[in-house]
């Protein structure tokens, strides 16, 4: 069913992901130049401005990890391999929460849950209403949320390199549908979270098995039909793979009030007032320009044959150049 063009569009933001990115990208400059402004807040709002070209958006929901992590309580090995958190980072993330609330954005946090869980709940609430939702995060595990009305906006080396994943892009990159991505990750493992997958089963083999059998449970139900080496690898790794599936699945039954977030809207004047009071004048200007700029018109389709558009010997008009509404802005480094 096609989307109603009048439906509100929600931007669901991974606050921890962007906060970490902003802290590590600007920390050295802040220390060297003796900044007294909350530079992480400025960096994150600048990232929102950079992503706004994929909108516009009628609401911004920002999810944060709760200090109590239920997965770590149940599985102490979860993320145990990660380097120690910089001692200044938690304070910056806590301050970021308050500043984003002051800007009028909807900030959500639930005991035991991670930002991923809250973004999944936001997507579920939007899907139930038929509203489009974009998820902004560096975390590739959120690929599983992509669907007919949901995209993943995933920055890579810089925010200028923001890749947009819809269903076709997920299939092209990973060889499976978004609904199968968690199964793929469970088989492959996730070293960043300290989770080992099935021994000897790499991403390509995992994708092929999922295309053939559909899911991890169906694969284990058909072990006797698999090649002996694959069967042995899956049998020996079954506990790890099933543990991964449990850890990677969103915590169920969480609620995010997207209707209230849409009712609150995005008040760029409030954002600017809040940031100006913090001395963050440049991020304030960037955000206001991003939100108030007219949408960039879509590019016309390329003709398959030159004669489709011009007759033989006809003069070809020069292609007009569309200037970005943020022309002149320095490309952000984060």
C-alpha cells in the first residue's frame, strides 16, 4: 500500500551512537582550544542538520542506553571485550540528554534497555500507523529494522558519507532481506559486541544458507540435509548462535509515544534559542538552515537514448545546476 503523502515522517536517532561519535571527533580540539561549550551537543545537532536532507521530518525521537543493561546482567560476556569508556564521556552523554530535551526533541530511556531497543519500538509504532520512519545510527545491527516504510541512515567515515539503506540496498549489500539480517548476524557473530558466531560460517555462507532455508531455526531443523562440514559447524556452534539471536533481538513490549513526538513537532526557533544560550551559535545556524531550506528537487531520470529528448541537430540546453541549501558550509568531519 502506498504511503499517504500527508503522513508525518519520524527521525529515530541513536543518541549513544551519535554522542560517542561527537565526543571522539571533537574531544582533542576541545581540549586543545580550551572550549567551555558543550561540544558534544553541538556536534550531535550538527549531525542532525546533515541528515535533514533525507527528510524533512515532523518529529525527532532520540533513544539512549540506560545505565542498567539487562543483556549484560544476563550474559556478562556481552560487550565485555570493549575498551574502557573515557571517564569524561558518561557526563557528556548525560548533559546531551538534557540539552536535546531543552531543544524540544523527544528523548527516551528505559531501565534495562539500550538505544537499539527504543529505536525498534519507535519503528514498530510508526509502522502500526503507516508512518515513514528513518533510523539514524552507525550501528549496522539496526539494518534489521529496514522495511517498506523504514530506512536506515548509516554514517560511515564521515557524515558526508551517509549511506541510505532501503530494502533493495540491504539485499544488495548483505544478500538477505532486512528481516533475515539478525539471523545473518547471529551466524556471522559480532566481534564489536564480543559475540562469536558459527565456526567456519562466514557472511557469504550465512547469506546463502538463509536464502535456502529462510531462518536459523529452519536451518537447524534441516541439519541432516546440509553438507557434512556445514552440519558439523552448525551443531558445534548451536549454543552460541541461539545466544546471539536472543541478544540481538530487541527487548519486546517497549512503548514509545510517537504521536506525542509528532504533536510536539520540530521547533527550530526553540532549538536555536537553546543552543545560542549554550554558546553553540554555528550548530544552531546550521540546524535552522537545514530545517527551513526548501527540499532539493528530484533529479530527472536519465534518458536511455539521446534522441528521446532532443531531435537530430537540435540544440541541447545546458543542465541547470542545483545549489545545495547549505552551500558554503564546511563539510562536517563527524
